[in-house]
């Protein structure tokens, strides 16, 4: 087996033919799940008819104290999110399938050239869109229904992944690893989760402690699966154990793309049915 060589002189025993086969397998597995989720959504009423109102607030005068008005938000329905849950959830996995397909075939040469420089831009562009779609579902599931909060969560999550791209791009030119993009990515990525968890914990059911234990477990699982990619990057740049080999981390991203994204997709799918 021919060793893969990087521009900095390091080598990896993982071959491009192996990674290509790996990407093809990942593309097929993501595609099959995407088709399955879309097909099931056509026949399961809870998915097909899933509907939730999205609100937008304006400030109105609630009362006057002397000559000083007191303002308060007055939410009203901006639009209704309906009849698209199955399509968007399937698109989450479809985007991953498309990215793996592009890496394995049409963009294979640029993929190899970028890996020589220890980066994979298409990975981060795909994550930016697919994970942002997923976090919108998670936000809706845990009670975030304000349009502009949802929009900001989408943008922050998109930027989190772009910081991953800049982490790889910048560190081509540094002798010592620059962690600034990594930590900026964490800041951008953790804020949506603070909002999600706070909204969830502040939820008043009106009947006391009515939120089942499995819902709390689901929140933790969402968070761990969602942020496992950052752990892979940390191990990769710290060069811990087998992560000393950049391509080991690259393959790690591919495995996470299947395991974490599949788990997230089916957790949300089940949540739309049973919660």
C-alpha cells in the first residue's frame, strides 16, 4: 500500500483508494436513510401533518406611568411551519450523501490536493448547511418559536462550522497550532445550546413536573452527538494517539458523519412522532 504524503513531509498509511471507498459507502448509507425517512414521512400522520406556528414580536405600549410609556413584546404568528418536516429532515441526510459523493467522484482530485494540505473545505460547507437545518429542528422541538431567535441560531451554527474551515486553512501556514478559530467556533456553537437548554428548562407545562425523564436524556444525547465533531478536531490537532495521522481524523469525521447524523436524524424523527 502506497503511503499518502502531505506537503509538510508527513505520511499516512491510509490510502486514497481506501478513503474513496469509505466515502462511497457513507454516501450510500446516508442516501438510503434519507429516502427511508422521506418515504415514511409520507405515511406517518405525525410527520406528514407536523405543524408549528413561528412568531415574531413587536413592541407595544402596555401602560403609561405618568408621561413615560412602558413597552412589552407582543408576539404574533409570522408563518406556520407545516407539511415540510419530512422533506427537511430527509434533506439533512441527503446533503451528507451528496457531499460524500462529490468527494468520492467529481471532486476527488481537489479532495486529494486539499488533504495534502490537511484540510477538507467541502466537509465544512456541508456541515454548515446540514447541521444548521438539524439545530432548527432541535430548537423547535424544545420550544424556540421566535423567528429571529431561530434565524440567529442558524447563523451562529453556520459560523461555528466556518470557523472549523478557517482552523484548517490558517494552520497550513503556522508552525505552532493556532487555536483561535477553534475557540471562536465553540463560542458561536455553544450560544444556541444555552438558548435551547434555557428555553427547555423554563418551559411551564402547567401541571408540575410533567416532562418525562427520556426528554432530558434526549437533550444530552442531542448535545453530545452534535458536538462530537469538535472533539475529533481537538484530538486531531493535539495529535493524540492515532489522531497524529490527519487522515485518521479525516476518517473519524466520516464515521461521525454516519453515526452522529443518523442518530440525530432518527432521534428527531421519533421525537416528532412520540413527543
